[in-house]
C-alpha cells in the first residue's frame, strides 16, 4: 500500500478542526515534502520524523514521500502532526497495519530519539475526536488534560515504538491519569493564606458565581493552596481539576 490517511486536528483558538494527514509513496528520486499550508515548524517535522523513525529501528522509505495536510486552506502550526505523519509513513510502507488506524487520532511531537512530547490544545482536539467516536493517542505528557474527559478509550504513550506495538496488537497503551487529587486537610481555610490579594479575590468571585478559573502560567504551589482553601471556605463539594 503506497497511500495512507491518518487523522489529527489543528489548533485554532479553542476549536480543533479535523486534518487528514495523507501520505503517498511514489517512485523517483528520494524526497520528502509536506504540503497543505504548513508553517515552518510543521515543515521542520520532516527532519524530526526521519530521525525518529530511523532511531526507532524502522526503515525510512527511499522513495518520493508526499505528505498532504488537508484541508489545504487551513493553517497548520507546531509539532502536533509529527506522530500522525510518522504513522502515515509506516502505514504507507506497510510497516504497521493500515486497517487499524482509521479509528484513532494521533497527537504528539517527536524527539529525534522517537520519544513523544506534549502538544498544546489537546483537550478540544480530544473532545471533538470522542464526539465522533474516535479514540485519541497522544503523548504521555498530555495525560493530565486527557484524564479530564474520563474516557478510558483514549490512550497515551511515551515512545513511538509503544504506539506501533499497540497498532500491531503487541502492547497495551496506558489510560490517562489525573494530575492532582484534592486531599488537603479540612481545616485549611482561606484566612491561612498570607498575601495574594488578587488571586484570592478572583477565586472568591469564581466560587461565588460558579465560574471557571484559567491560570496562564501553570499551576504553582500557591495557586493550589489558595484553591484548596477557597474550596474549604465555601464548602464546595463539586469536583475540582487542575489543567495547564
């Protein structure tokens, strides 16, 4: 089989439009081109994918490789398509079974060693994928976001070899695990937090109105302490999840 189609999604704000990663192998001088309005970081995936496949022990096809990221009028950015491109090349060259990839969407930036790195915007992509009954395979570094969906069909991996072994039926991928479990002492109260007036004020408003909170620079110890305190102060019984 010289043609394979793998599914992934772009990141456009909070939307995740579907991207068909079409990989075609043809005769001619060896070449590797990516079309479909890719930005520089996507075009650079040629080198990442080639090195990752070779270092993982796969044969990189000595053919003309054309990767089309459809639709062509949708801008593509980042390394989120690396894993999908690698799987497409392996499927087109019959190194993994192509019949099993249609039920999955793939997300992950490849290191030169073949390990998988996290990508941004995995949550809206996974939501859209699960809505149409597709399972998500992503980097283990994204598992905390994926765990929020509580879908055991979504899977995470740390290495490209884990994904290919899974597609061959030789390895079981892990289910995403949550990041933080709120199990703080019940006596912890908002009055125990010294300083942080803006953060406390924002969380008081959010708790009183039942709103969500978005932190732009990650979850720090102080933020966790304040959220636990506000939960105890307002006697909030609903589930609280941390995502960054």
